[in-house]
C-alpha cells in the first residue's frame, strides 16, 4: 500500500493562495448557533409588562365617541389602544399608533399604517383634527 502513495507521501503541504481568515471573522461564523433555542424570546416575553384593560370613564367614553364621528380616511391621528396577549388571556399591553388613517369602519376597525385597531380596544385619539372639540366654549 505504501508503494501506491510513495510519490505523494513526502511532498510538502500545499499552501493556499487565499489569505487566512482573521480570528474575529472566524468566530462570527459560529455566532448563529444557540445552545438554548427560544431562550432569548422567552426572556423578552417575561420582560414585557402586561396589565388588564382599563375601564374608560363615562366622560372619556363620550369624548371618544365624538372623536370617532369626525374620523375619515386621510386624517392624521395618534391612537392609543389595548392589545390583548395571546399567551395571557385578560392581560395585554397599551400601544400607540401614529399616522394617516388608511381605512375606517365606524363600528369595527380603524387602520393606521400596518396597525389594525378594533374600536372596542381604543383608549384615546389625538390629533390636529380634534382641536375643535378640545377648545372650551
């Protein structure tokens, strides 16, 4: 068997024409490996603060109803709304959406950019178009 490999047995080791990879870059190729899959997401979920939905006082509910009557597609608003957690029923988070109203279905939904907001989950609406309502008579 040695006779078959006699020609190449004592040749010098081939040297690559490429430059060797830097140690920092070599370490990066293993970075996507995670020993605990899903651990990062679980930690982030636990850091999120969930709260129950706030009950709107009668006065604020009436104000919100008046603001909803003014809404039209194309108006720029800021909406604060409640989004219930899928994982923890009865608990959720309050979010804010800024932008132009894309579409509006008076009894069901309001679309601002990518956000679909259910009317029943609205907590507050603000914007320049509501200045008429906020000025005292």
